[in-house]
């Protein structure tokens, strides 16, 4: 692997634990439509492909025939009131970002979450200022697992893909990194649709972002 010159992070399940507030917003949206809630454990398995996919797959799990567009609209309204209210950075994430930024490494976020939600979440978590690039699911690029968002982040950070490490938690992250030509490491605690992290084919599995920072900084 080339020396790491820039680092990209997935958001949900890598930097921040957001499943609780996403599940709460989904519960409120579905309740307004007369639908039952999904357990948070099941919602965790649906996170990572963007809002529309989240809602569509949740409806499928319930066997609901409701039009997905209406359910998505209700979810977005509920989530706008919820985002960043109970989500937390994973232990060590803030300190790791500070360490990496402190040595001058450009940092970015690549997430399939919509921009309004992503920026609000990062701001409320107090880390938005750490990132020189924030590439989101509604920015016009093909979403992960396509390479486009990752390559857009590399361009914004002025880095080459081969020297840009992607830290993620899911198959979407690994596939996007591979397509872009980036090395990729995964954490084991995120939202990987119920798949064991060992099955994702990452270049390395790190226990958390603190271990990632230790290895990057050597």
C-alpha cells in the first residue's frame, strides 16, 4: 500500500452510531401511516444505502404495500427533527480525527446519506470542521458501491486514490473503494447488513478508529 496521504470515512456505522435515532424516525413515520415499528436491531441491517432504500426495505420487511414515496416523505420529515439528537461518535473517534488532522492529513466523509442530514449530524457531533470534503448521497454522483463519490472526494482533497485510505464498515464501502482504486479498512462494529466483517474483503480490519490512527501514524 502507498503511504496514506488522505483519509475518507463512511459516516453511519463508522464515525457515528446513528441507528437509534434512525429507528425512532422510522417508527414515527410508520406510525403516522398506521404501520408497526421495526426493532432497532433490524433497522441497523437496513442502513447504508440511503433513505429511499432504507424505507423501501423496511416496508418489505413488514410486507406493507404502501407507496414508498409517501413513506419516504414521512421518514424525511421525522428524521429532520431527530438527526443528531441521540447519535454519538464511536469511542475514540473525535480524538482520532484530531490526531490525524494534527499531522496535516486531509480528511473527508463519503456517505450515501443526504447532505442536509449529513452536515447537520456532523455539526451536532462537533466534527464537521475536520473535513475538507463531505460527499453525500444527493450530490449528483452515483452512490456507493459505485466509485464516483470516492473519486469526487479524492479530487476535492487533492489526493490520488492509491494514496487515499477509505475507512468503512460495509460491503458498499469495500466495493466503492475497490472500484475507485483506494485501499480500504473496515471496523467490525458498524452497519454491515448482518454480514461478518471478515466476509467483506477489506485490506485490514481495525478494532476502532483509534487503532486505525495508530497504524496510519506508525
